[in-house]
C-alpha cells in the first residue's frame, strides 16, 4: 500500500511540477549577470523526491557571454525549485542531511530506505549532509555578523544566563594532523580539538537549593578552529541569547587556560566559575603524587582539602600543597604546578558563595554536550574526518540539538 501510494504521489507531483510549461519565460530573459539569455529548447531532468523519481521538464536558456566564463546555461525552473546542480529535491535533501547528521552515513542510507522508502547511496548522503552543514555554517557566519552589528535583536530573558565551554578531540585524516603535536608515542597527533560552547538559562532552584536548568534552554555552537575564532562565535551566540540585557551572567569551564582567556576577553563582567569536580580531580592528583594509593593518609588528606574547597578556602589548600612540597624535594616541580593551578583560579573557586547564590558550580552541561553533539556522531570506531567535513556536521548538529532546525531550514537555500 505504501509503495502504491508513493507511486501515485510521484505521478501527481510530476504533473504539478510540469504544469507551468517548464518555466518558460519568453524568447529572452536576463541571465543574472546583466546580459540576455536566449531560449534554446526544453530539457528533462530526473529528480529524486521523497515520493519517488520525477521527470522534470525545464526551459533551457543560453547566454553567449556567460558561456565563455562558466559554460552553463540558465534554467529558471531549477532556481525556482532550488535544485541547481543537484538531482535531489529540497525535501529529500532535508531528510538526507537530518539522518546523516544523526548517525553514520551508511546507517542513514539504510534508515532512509527502511523508514522512507528512499533509495540513495552512502556517498550521496555524505555529500548532501556536508553540503547542507556548510551552508548552515555560512548562515551562522551571516547571523554572527548581524548580531555584532546590532541588526538582529537579542532574545529577551529575565533568567540567569550561563555560558560554558570545553574542548574534545575529533579523529582526523593524516593530512589534517600532519606536523601537529599530540599524545601519540612519536609525539604526533591523530585528532584535532573541536571547541564547543553552550548557553543556557536558570530561573529557579530545587527544594534543596540546587539550581535547575530551564528546560530546552540550551543552545550550542562549535567548530574545529582557533580559540580566538571560537571566542567570537560563542560571544555572538551569548549576545543572541540576551547577554547585553542580562544582569546576571555566569561563565563555567574547567581549568584550561584558553577558556579563561576567552572569558576575560569576551565576558569580563560575568561571574567566572571553575568546575568544582575538575578542581577535586586536582586534589586527587596531588595525593597520588605524594601518598601510597588508597592509603588512609591519602584519603584523609583529600577529605580535608575537599572540605576546604567546598568552603572556598583555597589559600588553605595552596598552603597544604606547599607544605607537602617542602617535605618532598623530588616532587617539588609537580607540586608547584598544582599549587599554581589553585593560585590562578582562586577567585573562580568561591564555591560557598556561588552555592549561596544558587549558581551552578559544575560544567557538566557542556561536558555532556561534547559527548552528545560531537562524540556520538564524530568519534565512533574507525571514523576519520577532514576539518571541513567535521565542521559541517558539527554546525548541522548544533542546530538540531539547539532546537533551531526548523528556523534554520526556513532560511536555507541550498546550492550543490
């Protein structure tokens, strides 16, 4: 029954699409480059749609001047239907991009066949997904420019605004990592760092006083790019979400220096909070350096420092680490680095005050985002990406998981 209905639908769609005399616009028409194109004949194009294949009849025009530069004719109907340079309809491209952004390309091909009775090859899914993602990224760039120049009004919200950022490695093809320092035995790299940022709001706390993230308030931005490029991207998203109209803004992150350089540059007036659980890991690292594993002395030392950390008594932690260093000269350099971590982030570790204000003190939202947005799709076994391909999929997934898919698709004009 489904096959029969799709067959009938494709016939009706073909009749509808061919009811305009092929888009004929007279013997001459503007070519789009200030010349006149002349009608030549009608040409048929096989178009694959969500209902099946359709033979599309289109008027073909030729511009003698433009033919010398691009060698292509003018087909107004292709422009009208948004199928210039592609044999897939916009609706089918949307399905291919959405499934290709959610799962491996071959799995997407199988799901399209099973769920939508659409037969396409794996390479087509990959090509369309990455092309749509690239176009989405171009739209994102245009939007960022409009936000910075104040031609787009930000979202107004009375909620507390949070900005969080993190990084995660994406496996890349060898040419993308050539000459880069990494964690391999030979000092090389197999991954490139994708930076991810998220913006969300909070309006309330639970009965125990812990903050609650507003449902569906989280939006994501990300790419494999320099920290400075990413800072501009995240700042624009924060502005779109109402940064300039918020009285209370909180930046969350782990101890990576690039995060706090960007926070100081783009969000200097915000409250800066180092992830509490990341700070606790550093206490554990100190204990592993000095004490025997799982010893009572180690556990007692960490427990005492965690209490001080929860109280925001970072100076006491620094003093305790320096005391250990005084009795362990061979570990002095490593312990000094650990002490410097707490010294650098002292003002970002006022956890007693932060909790009293009802702030989040962990960066779990963006850490989970690294897994959901990037890891689940780009870090599966055997995957290797080009930077361009990875960024296209990241751009697409950020829109999907930010609940902006319908919004962005309404603005999308795809050109293969």
